[in-house]
C-alpha cells in the first residue's frame, strides 16, 4: 500500500506565487537597491524554499506487510529522504482530530513509540476511509480520537460479544436502566449546574448586572439624565448577550436523554427545552457506539475559546453521527456505551439464530 500526498491547485498556485515573489525580491534587493546584507537576502531565500516545497514537494508513505515495514519518503519532485520502521512498533491506527486546523490526521500509534503521521485531510469521511483501509491492510486495530480501540471492519454488535457484560451502574451514578418487553431503556440525567453550564450562567447574570450598575452610577450625574435613552440603548447589547448565555445554560443544564435499544434499532430522545426530539437509527446502519473527547457548544465549555468534553457518540452509515451526554462524567458515559453495545450484540445474535433456525423455502419441482 502506498499513500501519496498530491499537490492541489491552491498549493501549486501558492508555490508559483512564492517563486515569483522571491525572484522579484532578489532583483529589488540586489540590483535596484544594491543591498548585499545577508539578513535581507534571507527573506527571498526563505520565500524561494517555501515556493519549491509547495510546488514540488513530495510526501509518500509505503506500507509493506510482506516485509513488515513502513517507510516515509519526502523530497522535491522525487523522494530524496527515506525513513523505515517496523510495523511491530505500532499496535493501532488512530484518527486524530486537529481542533485548530479543522481537519483530521491519520497516524500510526504504538505503545512505546511516538505517533507517526500517515496523512491529513480536511474531510473526516476521507480520513476515516484511509484509516480503515490501512488498518485492514496491516491487521492493526483502529481508534478514533481517545475512544475505544477496536478491530476494523467489524460492526458495533459483534465487537461487543467478546466484552465483559456490565453488571451494574457505577456507584453514585444517576443513570436509570430498564429492561422490559425485549428492549433496553437507558435514561441519562440532566447534568445540572456544574462545569461549563455554571460558567455560562455566571456570564449571563454578569452581563445583566454590570450595565445596571453602570447606568445607576451615571444617573447620579445631572448631565447623564439628559442621555437616558442613549444609555438604555447601549445597555441592550449586553442584555441580549446575557439572555443568550442564560438560555444556553438553562437548556444545557436541564437536557436529558433517553436511549431505547430494540430489535429494529436505536431510538434517541432529547428533552429539556420545548417538545422532545426523537431520532431513530436502524440496527443495520449502526456502526459504532463510543465515548470521545469532542467539541460541543451546547456543553457550555469555553466561553471565548474552543474546548472539549467527553461525549457519547453514535456513528451511523446514512447520516451524521449523534452526539449526546454533554456535562456528564466520562465513567458514566463509558458504562452506557458498553451497555448499549452489549444489548445491540445480544439482539443481533438472536436475529442470527432465528435466521439459521428457520427452514429454507422448498423449491417447486417442474
């Protein structure tokens, strides 16, 4: 298997532009201004180097399972530098989300060795397809983010059949579990006023109290009373922002989830603000049930910067993944994920047994 990074149109244009810019800077510094200082000539040299890399840079990875080796090669136009490692140094293929770059990196990860990059992509589906192909080719396990390590090409249900069955809910957990009528029902409680939701609430109250205090202080001056309408108008902006913050905190702190696992598949119901919202995932389309550190604006984390929190992820083939459980402890979410996977596996096994036990249809003789 060979993974080669192809230069796109934007990279080629950027490389050619830098090459032209470096030629123009060199002509300007050397011939027009007659500046021969080394530190000034470094500017066109660096621009020239970046232009060559963008226009002619080569990056490819070769995975040779017959010899048990993986090689990284880089160069200009053709591979010039090569580094080779043994496949036994790695135990899984990991898809790592780059938060700041809005992309994904596919890398080989080993127990004692540092991660080694295979490729990167802005398309999550493309990165997942590459990771699954590499894992299937090498026989390594697959891991998405900090989620569980699993075998590639194996749906969620069969992978659970070999797991230890969770016996009881973690101590101190408020998760409710019911089994009746051949289906499992798991209720995730509202996280309440803690963590990021409390920060949003404090921010909303502060945006309401601070303008009132400032306006009250300014009204002690006779001149400010003539501009009361203007002061109230300026105070509307923080009042509206405070209302948005408080609403987000209220919705997040009161949101509950109900997961129902039955023979047709999964039903996820979200409640907490307005009418409950229901989403169904057929059993044949369910790919994975996992817990990962992801970004979630509804979690109320990171007022002015991106932040992550543990979330329960339901991957499906026919649409975007479902993300739920913001604000709940990771140990509770991991228990719920294991319990749901176990129930899906049990129902899938019962369906297989029924199909194998049912008699084959008789063929009519002519």
